[in-house]
């Protein structure tokens, strides 16, 4: 949800739609590699997923993301 919220707020302010598209494509790739696989496997196993990422675990490819000390 945090990733989606950031894309909604930040991508609307991008000067060119291509920038927003690139960020969205990276987000899909990042999610598919990490918690996305767990979600699919949990669905297949008919169990609740155990996601590793938390609400503050935004990927580092976002230009506005900065780690908290």
C-alpha cells in the first residue's frame, strides 16, 4: 500500500508521463521479485501470506525515497 500511495501522489506530479511509467514498471518488477512471489504461493497453498516487506520498505530506485537513520 505504501508503494501504491507514493506512486499515486508522486507520479501525478512528474513532468512527463514516461517518467511515471518507468517508476511504475520498476515497482511491478520489485513487487514480483519479493512479496509478489509469496502472495502467489500462499494463494496456491490456500494459506495466509507472510510478507517480508513493511510499510517503510520502499525500494531504493525511487528518487524521493531516503532511508531513515
